[in-house]
């Protein structure tokens, strides 16, 4: 929790202050609350139990990404209307040297952080130095360009108050480098403020985990884990001021409760609705719906430290034990499409091949070939949120038909992710959202694992599942350096074909994010990634 804030200081209605959906219904309606949220406040019901930190150098979860996208600036951003294009954020312009290795940025003048401190090229360079030096989970997005703790100050430097240069180790495709800078790891933080909070040379890390040091359109006022995220307008923001004074995210996991809160007017936007709730709300004249295809894929992964799951035949058998058709027709109807590839549709080279279907007989034959004719017992770690829970339970039932006894271990997002990142799971079900709009974002985590040791520096999803893949790693490294787009597309198609057949990943579907909102809400547009869900642009009538 932020030490400098309190919910009472936000002057919110009692309805907004309800900590849980159940409490909201009992307390708010029992108190005769108004059937509307405050006019200057956007209230969103959203399941965000995956948030672990508010430091952009460490935040690597989808929900945290959305907060970062609304509260921090970076050099460039995606154009939400056309994610193949980039627009300047604090950068006014940029150029690439003839040898393809030096990027020069000119910043907009007169920029300030929310604190009032000046934002210059020195703060931008320091922010990137900090991200590289802290070396948290998302740091690889920057370090893949050859930046290290030792050379970052030489390779990333301010050359004037409003001028900055970045020197990469190789001549990558410029769009790849620039797209990486749109990621949350590229967020610009307030150097002066963080240095005042530094403890034992930690770059202000201990403080920023629960605080704010940005310059974006909104600023973080408060975060209470699994309860509330409160944002308020940053009056020092360089761009058009957000129409609303504040945005309140309420942690509500149950789709039915979100729907009821929306229908009653206790919230403005519902974000985690089931297909059934979406269908019901579509006939409500006071409610509108919007959707966007996301660069987010859902999957089940198999830890190769488990001797049974490490058998190639078992990996393939499990892919034949998912009822993709039933999942597509019911559990993810209107909120996703079956997709059995690691690249989401929309990225260069994404495959639409979906070869797997439910085939228990084929799975049994593969298990027998693996020496497990009677199946085996295994666990799966699951975040207790829909449709993940429903898919997991359906998979448990179909796998049982082949003799595989799956024990489901439920938990909140933070619990499940912590265990997964320590690779102490058997199986895991979750999602991966592209960190930047380039196919390498997903190839880098699904088909690269340069070091499979427990103490490895890079820890992509392939590492989390102990999948040693030196040849696929080489192919992935070659694809990111290919500057001919047709050749590059073919390389990613080949990677996906091999991945489908041999990987310890059961790819399930690509997300279609749907939001339902009250008819007095204007300007809501979901982006291709969670950090491009720009709630700061929303207004109310």
C-alpha cells in the first residue's frame, strides 16, 4: 500500500470503497447507494490477483502491464489503431544510423514527472540503465541488444538535454528494436525521486514496488493487493489531460458478480465476463460491448523435470486429450478462438494450423508406447479465475479417460506465478501476452532457452519448463536477425511447425478481450496488448 494515500482521500462513494464484490452488494445496496458511480471517476471490475509489483523494471504480468500503460511514459508507443506502426511518446523524432546500430532520439521539450521534476534525456538514459542493472524478469527485452550492467552507461547515453543515443551490438531490424522500447521495461522513471528513496544502492527498487515515479497521463495513488488499484489524473502530463479525475480498479474475479454490479450501476466497466454473461448483457439497452483480438495466448505447460512429462510420447498424448472443440464452443465463446501456435494471429508469420483434437484412442496408444499404458498421476497449478478454471477441470476429465489422474492445485495469480517461475510445478495453465509487437517477443520465450541450468540468467517459458532446445534457440536467433520479411515469415512458420509437434506446451487459444460498459461511458477502446488498454482516454456523460 502507498504510505502517502488513503481511500478516504479519494472522496469516492461507499460503493467504490467496497473491498469485495460480496461486500459491495451487501453494504452498498443495504445503505441505499445511488445507482451511479461518481461522474469524475471510472470504476472498473477486473480480476488482477496477478499483480506482484508496481515497478516497471520488474512488472511482467498482464494486469500490471495495463497499470503501467496508463501511468508511465516511454520513448515510443504502439499505434493502437495499427499496431504495425509506432508513434512518439516522449520522443519527438528518431533516426537510425546507416550501419543499423545507433538510434538517436530527440525528446519533446518541457516534460515533467508527476512530482514536478524535469524529464530530460538524462532521466531516460538513467531509467534504461536502472532496468538493465536491476536485471529483473523483463530485463532481457533490453539486454538482448548487448546492454549489460558494465556497458549500459556507454551504450545508452544522453548527448544533450533533449538528445539520447542507443548503440546496439548488432544491426537488428529497426522495427524490432523500436517495438522493444514500447514494452513496460522501457518506462521512464523519476531519477531524482528514486535516488531520494534509494536504500543500499537498490536504485529505489524497494520503494517503487508499491509506489509511483512516472510521468504518464495517470498516476498511481494506491494499490492494495487483490483489492483495489486507484489511479488519479497527473496534472503535469505533457499531452491532453485525461477527461476523468480518477480510475478505480476493483478486484472482482467472479463474472456473475461483475455482471450484477454493472447492471446495478455500481461499476462502469466489467472486464472478466463469461460467454453467458456477455450474451445476457448484449440485450440490455443500458450496456454496450467492445472487443479486441489480443496478442495473448493461453497454454498448458509440462515441466520436463517430471520424468513422465519428459517423454516425447507423453507430451504428444496430452495434446490429444484436450477437447478443443468443446472449449471453443462454450468456455471461450466470444472471448477467444482455438489457436494451437505460440505466435498470436496478427504477428508476422503466425500460423493458423490447428492439427490437434480430442482423440483418446490415439493418446492411449502414445502412452503405451511411452511405457505408461495405465497412465500416471500428475498435478497442475491453476489460477482460480475463469475461463482458466473451467478449462482445467475439462482437461482433468478428458485426461482421465486415458488413465491420467490430474490433481488440480488452485491458487491466486501471485502464488501460482511464483511457483511457476521457480519451476517447481508439474503442469501449469496460464497465458502469455506479447511484450512488444514483434514475433520475437513470443519466439524468445517459447523457442529459446540459451541456458537450462537452474541458475540461468535468462528464464523464458521454455526455461521454466526445463526444455533444453539448443537447435531451436539457434533458429530463433537467426530469425530475429533476418531483415527480409518474407524470409523471416517462413522461418517463424517453420519454428511453429516443430514446436507444435515436439514442445511441452499445449497451446489452447488466443484471447479476444471483451469489455461491457454503461452507455454513459465514451471513448473506451481496447488495445492489442494489455498495456495499450488506455483507460485514461475514457470519458463519461
